[in-house]
C-alpha cells in the first residue's frame, strides 16, 4: 500500500490500538509478524499509521491476538472504513496540527467533558469574544492568520447542533470574571453561555471561588469515543495541546472530572450564578 502523506489523529489511533492489542497478547513485533504471516515492516507501518489497514485485516489481527472485545474491534473497523473528509481537513497546513486534530476528535465524539479554569470554553465563545481574544493575544500574527483561527474556532461549535452529542462542561468562576474585552462583549458572552446551557445536550456547571478544597488548576477535556477504550484526553497548554489515550491516563482524568463536578454548583444554581454575574459586570 502507498504510504500516507498526511496522517490524521484517528488513523494514528487505529494503529496505536492495534499495537496495544498485540502487546497485551504478549507478542513482540517479530513474533506477531511470524504468527500472522504479515511482513514485519508492513506490520510496523500499520501500527505507526504510515499505511492504511482494511477492516478484514483488523479482524484478522484481533483473532490472532486472541481479542474477544467485539465492540472495540467493531469500532476500529468503522474508523478504518471512514471515507468522508470532515470540514476540518480544509484547515490542514493552515493551522497547527493539534487544532485540526481536536476538531476531528470533536466531530466524531459521543460526548465531551470539559473543565476550564481561566478561559471560556471555545465551544461556548461568541464571535465578539473570539475576535477580542485573537486581537489581543496573537501578537505578531498576520491578520489573515487571525481570521483563519477565529473562523475555525467558531466552526467547531457546529458540534453542539448534533442531537446524538452530550456536552458536560464545568467552568471556574475565574474564567467567567476575567475581562478579555469590554463590558458589553463580556455581558454578551455571559448571556450566550446561559443560552447555550438551555440546549438539551448541554450540562453546564460552575465552580465558585468559595468551593471547599478545590485543587484542580488545569484545563482538561475528555472526548468520548464509541467505546470507552477509544476515549481521548486533551491537556491544553500555551505551547499546544497534548493528547493522551493510555488506559491509566484515561482513568486518572475521568476521576479528575468527577472531583471537579463534586466542587461545582448544580445546573440550576450555576445558571443563577451566571445570571447574577451578568448584572455585576
């Protein structure tokens, strides 16, 4: 098969999961190649996502590795059979890869669980907030680049229109109070958050400053896959996002989100809190 020139995050995930299945079976790469009759170099390329893998080969490898997890294998097969390019592909080469990878994962996610400490979540930002954010923070960036990033961020919000999607978001009071624009834009942003929280697929909660024993000081995003094994965590940072998918990492950040929820106000109380805050701005 022809080597790929562009490798997407989901293609990488297929290869990574096949590698995990092989390793759990106790087979090294050379042993697996002998057992399956697949060239070792080819098997390595499949696991590195340098080449594609067919649905039949996924099932063949799973059988040789003794994998009985049908939901996981079925999910990998569906991923391997994807042929439709998502809207985010038009931004490859224009934006950092982590931006496009995030949109791809969001576009296929069954749910998102998000906690933001000092920023309004991108999926809830108004156009005016986005413009102010890039005008102030993107020093040295050409106007066309700023416009592309702003357009991309707003286009990501289309995921909230999906009926089969669940968005659980927790925002710290600090993020709601930090003024990144003028008073009118800030009030409009808070009202927009309230409007979006009325969507049936959105669950929004706030962690107030006076929450007891709250010590989670970093943003976290958990993207739900078709099965739990295919979940992904994004840790955001100034230098770019880091995607995590090891089982221990997934378990850790699932627990982190549960702890965040324990410190948050209820859904109704959170809306009342934001409503009062809107009047104070």
